[in-house]
C-alpha cells in the first residue's frame, strides 16, 4: 500500500460502554482513579500528543450533556470537536465517529475509553507507523498456555503460542482504509472484535507494534484494583461518582 502523505490526525475515543460486568450503577469509564475519571486518564495522552489534532468522543446518548460539562469542560480538553452518542455495539459507535471526522484528516487513531494507561510516546509512534504502512495495532505477546476446548469444556488441544499476540488499543489507520473496511463490514453484516479485524478481512496487511502489560482495559472490579496499584492511588473522588449516579437515574 502507498505511503500516506498527509499530516492531520483524529483520535476516536470509544466510551459508550456500560457498567454491567462491573455490577456498578456508574459506567466504568466514569469510575475514578485517584479522583480522576477513567475516561479522562484515557483521553489526556491524546490531548497532550502533538501528533493528534482533534478528538471525537463517543458516549451513551443520555450522557452527552453530562460529559460535555463534567469531562470536556471540567478537565480542559481543547481538542475535542464532537461528543457523540454511541450505537448498539462498539463498531456502530466508531462508525458514527468516522462519519464526523473532518475531510482533511488522513490518519485515525481509535482507543477504548476504558484503557487509562496509554502513553503519549506510544501514540506518536503508532501514528508514524500508520503513515508508513496504513494499518497498525497495539498488542502484547501471549505468555500463558492457551487451550482449545469443545462445547463440553474438554480440552481438544494446546495451541502454539509463539505467534499469538493479545490485541489492545490504540489502533491507527489510514482514514480512507478504515472507512472502506467499516463500509465493507456493514454491507456484509460483519461485526469484528476490534477495528483491525475489519481491515484484515479485506486482505490488507496490519502491522503489530508492542504495547505494555499496564495498558489494561477496565472491565471488572479486579481491573480497578490493579489500576489503583499501577497509579499508586485510591478509588478517589466519590462526589464525581455520585454526580454520575444521580444523572443516570
């Protein structure tokens, strides 16, 4: 694929999830780590990154006004151009964001709003790689033994892990390429488990770049506890959680 010639980048932060697996009345992206919401931790490196020009934030439809006031304005995010309502699935949410990105953008970085520990340097590197090859995914090598089981949960074989990687976000793409991949997926009724899988199904090569073990996704209470260990803080600002709780009722 030809090298991308432009130099304007948009970041999509997918934060339209709920707290179902967390068993929380507050969605996981609004839970606090040392007094700061998870989604703020996730967005801040993109705000700081010189390689990122704009941010599109996708949240639950009922949260748009709340997020504009209590996240975007309260924490001084100047690069946020849109706060959009999410779709039924993550893929629907990202598609809506892609439709709203400015025409002059040539690289899109997509990140989960529940991953609070991405680093600015990694974002910059990922964007450089995307400008070189068109599609890049962050990941880490699988270190555990992987077993395949049948419907009765009996082990059928042990899988060679030497070439297996666990995908993370952020992932970065040529904007035209990821748009084509999303449109093709919808035409064929295909829903992938990440953005790169939509590019892969088109037969386009996706490059893997190494992430870090700390780039976790907050999904369960155990993840929160691990995140608190990483950040060296506490569960934090209960007033923010109470505000989110009251807003959601």
